[in-house]
C-alpha cells in the first residue's frame, strides 16, 4: 500500500485534494501537515481538520507546521478562496484536534519509521519540507518521492506574471526542496486550467449526489467560483491541488511529462517565485542552463476528461 504525507495550506482546492486521498482505500495517509499559505496557519489547520471530518474516509493525524515563510512575510490568497479559505459560508466547525508534535518533527519521524516508502504530496508552500531538509537532510534522503503542486509549469504565473502562488509565498523553500536530490514530480498551474476545471454540469453532479463530502467540495469553493465569474464570466472551479492529487492517485492521467532542470528565482524582486524550467528544447547556447542535471519530472499535459471522470466518481462514491 502506498504511504502518503500531505502538506497543505488548506484552501478550498486543497480540501478536494485531501478528500480524494482520504477516500482512496489503496493509499495510507500517514499524516496531514499544515502550513501557512492560502490562509494563515490557524485557519489552514481548522480547514484541514474539518475536511478530515467530512471526507467519509481515513482519519489520519494532523500536525501543525510553519506559521510563516522562511524569509518573507506571509502573502495569502483570501481574495480567491475567501477570508476563511473555504468560501466564507460557515462550513468550518471542526470537533477534532491536531497533534501536539510539530509538523516538521512528525514528517521526519514518519520517514525514519518508513524508509524508502513515504511519498510526500505538497499542495501549498513548501516551508515545512524545506525545514525538514535543513534539519535532517540524511533523513529526507529516505523519502521515496515528492509530488508537488507548484510553479506555473510552461505557462504564465497566477500570482505575478511569472510566479505561481505556492512558490511565490516561499521561493527559498522551493529552491531548497528542488535541490535536495529527492525524486520529484511537478504539477504546474498550466495543466490545471481549461478542461481540467470543473464546469457547472460537474458541480451540479456533486451537489445532487447527496454525499456530504461531494456537496462540501462544491460549497467550500464558492469564493473561487465567484472569483472566476467576476474575472472572466466563466462558471468554472479550477482545482490545482485536486489535479496534483489526481496525478498521485492515477499516474495514467499524465499524457506527457519531461525530466527538466528547474531554476527557482529568489534574488530578482520582479522575478521572485518564477521557476525557469529547461526541458532541453531550447538552444541553451550560453544561458547558463546547459549541462545542469534535471531535478524534476514536469507534467506537460494530462487527460482532462479521464481526470474529471475519476474525480467525480471518487467524490460521489
Ligand atoms: O497556485 C495554486 C496553488 O496555490 C494551490 O495550491 C492553491 O491552493 C494555492 O495554495
Ligand atoms: Ca493549496
């Protein structure tokens, strides 16, 4: 059975990803760890606890992690996910509590107890992962794989023209993770758009299913839907973290991927959080990228219809 640790800044798309994993019987979620990002840490933690309660699946322990990025002040995405990160519709009243151990220590303990078996799924800023690498690099070398929702992939940024949110919140952490030597798969924002987003018909299927976790998945994304309607008049809910979790659960939805050398911009203010991905297709004559060893497998396209079919089936099952 595959063993996962899911690190999350539980906004509303994270919640769907968490439900997907918790309902997948052939995966053992060893722990959920929370990090600041979409919302401040306390809210991310409450949102994750509530999601565990409604998921109708496994009930893993939850550990609380970093309340701020490594070097910078926290930037949140409450303008997208709502002030509470979950649609501001009074959904969040958890009755369960987090563990007292810090998330970084929990991650290290679980890896030491399961050498070579743990797959870490990051669906928020990677501050906790970077702290674990800094604290115990030899332990982190025992991680089997990291799947990360992050970077803008081969498309534009969503937070700045060149930076995706999870990297933009803590680019230093992303640099540390990408250069740790841990086998890594990147699901960039670019493959989470278009037909990968849930449309009105998809949302109606979930709402009419009568399943608490399916209805919760729609309601908590109310702010995201409103954001999309106001911004582009599209009745869609794009769920990057759910797409990343789809790649973890169902690797066959990946149509194309490439081993790439990924460079995280941390110095130049205007490019902070940009991840320059060299897939080897460019004439790297003197750009300084030539000759670097690839440090991540980057997804270039996924089967959107297959992803959504499996997502809807899982949420209403
Ligand atoms: O850029 C999308 C990512 O940022 C997702 O993980 C979303 O939840 C936010 O954290
Ligand atoms: Ca997230």
